[in-house]
């Protein structure tokens, strides 16, 4: 009947498990797929990322050269990072801020 | 609420629309409950509130993009969907997946099962009014989500399963951390679970409620924990897919009572079983590549089955030699468990309806795709 009493007493004296978001933000975890970033100076605008993107979030223009990401469509799967021939796409661990 | 006196219900019955928006339902499902006083006479389901047409979209995307699409069929057991799909395509294309990848798939699949069961146990605790237990269980679940984020790069939508293997490897440090987290989770559960299993008020709410006999479970096609709680030893991991065959086989966890308490106990016992599978997979993981390159396009049809946290998941995949599939069809476990649910409800009290519905762990977004 009193199996949770020890737990309750400990909870009284320790800090909360939850965070006061957005005042306190969880630190980014290394290796986490947070948001997509491009080093645009290395991009050759081949369009491989646009063709492979499962969510149609990337638009690549040849003339004039442009690379656009719709962050609200992106599902941060990282497929584009894998197929990029110049490896100029990187996945950063920090999450996209609305 | 409306009062009816139809030919089907000759006495004056009350019809209560339970859902689609209801505090205990995480997802939209409507059950029209025909009541005689407080007793349920009949339950009529109405589904279709979150149909997204994913099967049709799967015919428009190419078969590799579909890995990320099918993962989004469910927001809880997403890895299981991508694993089932990848296994189906690999069978079609006769791809031999490296053993290390199979072991890694078991690690993530069982971590997913653990977080899904903890989510369920928390929700059902909340449904019978034990909010403290709900918060305790979800706090423990957070450890599993964090280790998935560290190993796979995301908390739920892991996106690590790919056709031909997996996309990420685990180094020794990460494996040691997974084992540490499992020990911590089991240690914390040792304190919490006895309350769920033995508390007087919990047993009063769950024992003998929502009975499903073994014969009925079989006849109505119940799957997963719902069937196993009625004594049917049915678990598709027994077929030895992924690396389950190399890990000493699977003995299904069964109960015999067939009530809500038995269905919850199945999940409690499967938590420990899953932790054991993760440990075994990490112990026996061989060195080697984590994926093989896949060339060509799928041609032919395949029916692939797998054990999800909620039961048996079936994918039908038909390829025609192009990058797009000709047909993709998913039969999810909640769909199979709905007839059993409709059988459990008549005769119960209105106050027990939320607990009975949650006891099958319904996933409506899976069901409606």
C-alpha cells in the first residue's frame, strides 16, 4: 500500500525532472538530427537532394543558382545528406526554432 | 446524448458518443455507446477521423523514400513500420542483410517496444485515475527516448532503418550506455511496477473488467498482447526475423485471465523481456558492415509480417520493376483488435469503458493510415 512513499519523499527533495522551457533549453545531443544546414559555397546545384527528398522540402534552381529549404516541410531524415555528392549538406544537432 | 426507442433497442436506451475528442483518447476514435442505465448494451465504432491516404502516397514516392513515409504511419512504434517495410523490400529484391545490421535492428526495435509499453502503462494509469503513476512511468520512459536520441539521432522517428541494413552503427561506448540505461530503467521500474501490479484500487478497477475468452480472441482475430492476455501464445518474433532467431528464440508472454489486468500484466512482463533482448543483441552483436548496397528496383509481390508492440503488423508490397510501387497495403494491429474491443464492451459499466478501450492500446493513426 505504501510502495511509492520512498519515491514521493525523494521527489520532495530533488530538483524537477522537467525543464522550464523555453527559459531552460535542453542541450543539443551530439549526433542528433536537429536541422539541415548547407555550405552553399561548396554546392554544385546538381539537384540530387531535391530529387531524393521524401517531403519535397528542398528546391534547387539552376538559373539563377539557388538552394531553398522549407523548414516546415523538412522531416530531418538526413537522406539528402547521404546522397549529396559534394558533402556540403550537414545535419546540425540544434533543433529548428519556430 | 440522445435517447432512442428503435426496433433494435425496444427499451428506451441512451446513446452516448464516446469520442472522437475524449480525455482518455490520445487519438480520435468514436464509439457510439448504447446504454441501459449505466450499462453498455452495444458499442458502434466510427473511424476515419485521421485518414491521411498514406497508402496512396506510397505509390507516388519511390521505394526508398517510402522508408521515411511508412515510418510516419505511427508516431509511437515508427521504427517497427520502417523495419517491416525494409524487410519486405529486401525479400523482394533478395538482399542479404549483414548480421550486425540485424542485431542493431533488434536493439532499436526492442527499445521502441519498451517506450511504447511504458507510454501505454502511463496512459492507462491516467485513465483509471492514478495520475502519480502516470508521471512516474513517463519519467522512466524519458530515459529510453534519450538513449534513442543519442544512438539514432531522434527520439521517435529514428529513420535509421534502410533497405539493405541500417544507417547508423553503435560503438562500444554507446552500447555500454544503452546497457547502463536499461539497468537504470529496470531499477526504477522495480519501485513503480509493484504499485501497478498489487495496489488494491488498481486491481479493483482492472480485474474481471473487459473479459475476452481465448475462443473469442481467436475467432475475432485478436493479435498481440490482447490475444496473449487471453492465453493465445502468438508472437511473430517466434518466426526469427531480424536477429531474433540468433538470440535464442522467443517465448511468448501469456496470461490466462483475459481481462484488463491481464492485458496490462502482459506489457509489464514484456518490458523485462524486451530489456533482455537488447542485452542479448548487444552481447552477441558481430563485427562487420551495417548495410549492403542495393541495386535495381523491386519486382513482384510480398506479404511481410512482424510483431509490433500492439500485435501483428502486415504489409503487402507489390512492385512492378520501376522505382514506384504498384500497391502498398498495411494491416495494423489495432484494426485487428477492434472487433475484440467491440466484444468486450457490451455488459460493462460506463465508467469502465475508458479503461477497456485503452487496454487494447489503440493506435488510431496506424489503423486509418
